[in-house]
């Protein structure tokens, strides 16, 4: 089994994937790791929508056409099309939601903790992953209507067999980000 340090330091954001499908049990193992995250008042506020095959095609087509509409209206789509391309290539997309029952900021944190567990588990299983915040270039309501949910959108995730092995991105040192008080 991968050591925790190896997983934490070896994981990378992956933006190129092989076309191989991912067995559903592997996807379930990634989701299950998410469910072991800590959560505010143990509220387990995460929810997941897993897209593969046809459902993923329908979703990415919607994402692309909505980004195009925004672009035509001269609204910023940032690197949205780049992230769309990653989602199209990855065999598995996961939409991560926050049920946001209480409206607490800590519910947001619970879901982020679940996502991090999932990225690390994916890496430990030989999968690549990308956490995609570019979904927020679209108004959240478009996602809620498309998936018929009233949950809060948290992120998109792309999962698959990596087709690249990027170098680590630079990190600030502990001393750059910390103050120690005696
Ligand atoms: C909240 C969040 C949102 C992100 N959104 C995107 C995204 O939309 N598209 C993308 O290519 N990468 C996205 N990333 C990945 C970051 O760019 C990446 O984590 C960072 O550059 C560090 O690289 P590493 O993950 O390989 O260590 C996101 C990461 C986080 C945590």
C-alpha cells in the first residue's frame, strides 16, 4: 500500500487521460474514500453525480454550448474550454455537490475534505484526477436545472488513467505560510 507521504506528495493534477474505461468498483472505491472525510457535525454534506458514456457526453455537450453562449455575450469563460476538454477526454466525470442544509460555511469545507480524500485514493489506485473549479464559469443554476438538483455545486472531477506525468508544481515552504508563536 502507498505510504501517506507518497500519496500526498506524488498526486498531481492530470489533464490528459487514456481512453480506457474505469471499472465501476474502482469508481466506488474512490467515492467511498470521500465518504470517510471529516464533516461538520458529521453532516456528510457531500453528494456525487457520476457520469460516464452517454451521460458524460450529454453533460459535456451542455457545458460546451453554455460556455459558447457566454463567450458570444462577451462574458469571461476563463480557461473553461480547457477544463471542458479534460472532462471530455476523461472516462469518468463526477459532479460534487454540497447539500447545504444549514447554510454553514463549514458544510463547504466538509465537501472539500471529501474531494481531497477522493483525489488521494484515485492516485493510490493508479488513476489520475483533476479537481475542476472552472464549472463555476457557468451560473450554478444551469447545473442545478440540468441535473434537477437544488444542492450547491462544489466541483467537477475528472478521473481516468493518466496519459501524462507532470512535474510537481512549486510549493511555498512551511516557513513562508506559517507564523509560530512561542
Ligand atoms: C478548488 C480547486 C479548483 C481547481 N480548478 C481547476 C480547474 O478548473 N481546471 C484545472 O485545470 N485545474 C484546476 N485545479 C487544479 C490546480 O490547478 C492544481 O491543483 C494546482 O495547480 C497544483 O497542482 P497539483 O494539483 O498538480 O499539485 C483546481 C484545484 C482546486 C483545489
